[in-house]
C-alpha cells in the first residue's frame, strides 16, 4: 500500500509539472515586529500588475500571522474583478487588467507569512515583459500612509516585489530589509502538494 501511495504521488508530481509552461513559488515573510508595527492597525496591499501580454496568475495561500486580520476592503480597490478569494484562504490574481489589487485590514503582530505561486500556461517568450506581484503595508485604506519606505516616493509602502518574467524566470526586489521571499523548488512544492492531496484521499477511503 505504501508503494502505491508514493507511485501515485510521483505521477501527480509529473502531471502537475506539465500543466504550466513556467512557474515559481516563494515563501514570503515579513518581520513586522522589527518594523515597529506590532499592535498597529493598517492594511495589506497585494497587487499583481503586468507589463506584458502573456497571461499569468499569482496565488497567495497558506497565510499565517500572529496579528489579527480585519475585513477585506472592497471599496478602495482598482480592477478587483480580476481577483478572487479572500484571506486567510487563497487569493488568486489574473493579470488581465492594468492594475489588479486586493486590500485587507490587519492589526499587525510580529510576523506574517504566506506562499506566493506564480504561473503561466503560455510558452516562455524572449520579450522583456513581466508581471509583478507586490506587497505593500499602509496605515489607511486609501494607501496614503505608507508604513515602510516612508521617505521614498517611488516605492513608499512597498515591502517586497516579485516578478514573473516572460522568459520563464522570476526575480525578487527587496524594498524593506524586514521582508524576504525564499524560492521553493518546483519539484518540492508539487511533491508536497501531491502528498497533502493523497493524505486527504486516504483519510476519505479509511472512513
């Protein structure tokens, strides 16, 4: 039975690899305690914006914080129609609009963490375009009060940005030293996802 279990997991791994022409997954974390934000009320600004014609998606999942999430903001958003889901569950962005954003109220704790999965079903291109996911930290729903990079007018409020490039690569720009994004190898991510799915299947079969 154990052999069958791992054979199925391996098949899921191979099949999953074929679904997307290129993809990237990152473990994103922010030390909000070091930023002096513990106990502060504010907003998470998540955006996925394209400078490319290649369709792709960005999915935020496994969101964890020792702070307290408030309500999702549905008023001060731009082209939110390209975004589905809500935290702490999965939130998926399509890059079909010029700006695709998601805002969520939060009382910050000392840390926050989530997985970011970027994926495109198109073949990698040689053009220099990209779609960029960014995480911003603001004190208000309008985005007028940045909580990081306060003195930088170009990147005020932005903690970190991650590009899915047209050539099939990805890259990270760290605007705040308290924010980091660690790449997760695709094989490890898919294998872990396959195992989790199989555990669920096995539990159902044992009921």
